[in-house]
C-alpha cells in the first residue's frame, strides 16, 4: 500500500445500494470501528421491513438516500411514476430515519433529462463502479476501490453481498493510507448537492 499515490487531505464517498440487508449491521460495525462515514441508497420496500437497521444507519451518522420504492428503471416508466418512486421512498426513509433524505440514486444509473426534471431532486451517480454484484472476490474489490480513487470520487458498492462487507475494513484502511477522508455524499459536495445528475471524477 505504501507504493500507492498519496492524497493528503482528500475526500471520497463510500456508497452502498440496494439495502438494507442482513449484511448491513456488520458493515455498520466496521464503519464504526474505523470512524468512517458512508451513504446508503436504500430501497423503500426493503427498508420498510428493516426499520431498526434504517434507524441505526442514521443514528450512527451515515447518510440515507432514496433508491426508489422497488428498484424500477426510471427511464422506462412515465415521468410521474418515476417521481413517485423516488419521492415515496424518500418520504418513507425520512420517517424511519428521522433524517432529511436529500438525494437519490437511480437504479442501474438509468436517468435522463425528462425523468430528472420530473423528479426534481439531486441524482447521484458514481465515479468508481466496483461491480461487486459480479462477486469478483475481496482482493478484486480492494483493487477496484482503492487503487483508482481520486479526490472527490464516489465509490459504488452494494451492502447486499458478503464479500463487499468483509472487504470493507481493508478498503477503508487502504483509502485512509492514501490520505483519503471518508465522508457522506452531501459532505463531499460541501453540504449541498446540486439539483442535477451528478457524479465526481
């Protein structure tokens, strides 16, 4: 790790989609042990059955974002339905977390100008896609997340995979050894994410 380029006083954001899941509490334990922040883009229909986990995510200082009610592709449904998918999940997550839900992530990263205009809320994509859903193994996840990281990058994971959760400690350590501070998405944007389709890097 000492051979990786250092990035003094740089920030990046770890983001986790599709939860909460049975793996999320272990991930929260790891984040707490490292005093690291993350942003969780949660599916409303799943969050409704995991209220304790949603509350814990917020209580421990992480950010909660909308990942729609049931993971529909927003560009394949009417704009009004796309808005409802995002905002209904945001309202539910706010109720469960006690936290303002200020951003969303479109499933599959599928978003266009018409849907975005209807949704009228910051849409957060990513800089690094680890493709952890392909289950490449923990070493590959480390290499995909840590080696290419640059200032301001948003790193995409899913807290629905065991390897992702098991690799989290090494990934956080690797990023920290490069000088990165791990912050929430809103913190990455200085406290206010632009109301647009955004990514960093």
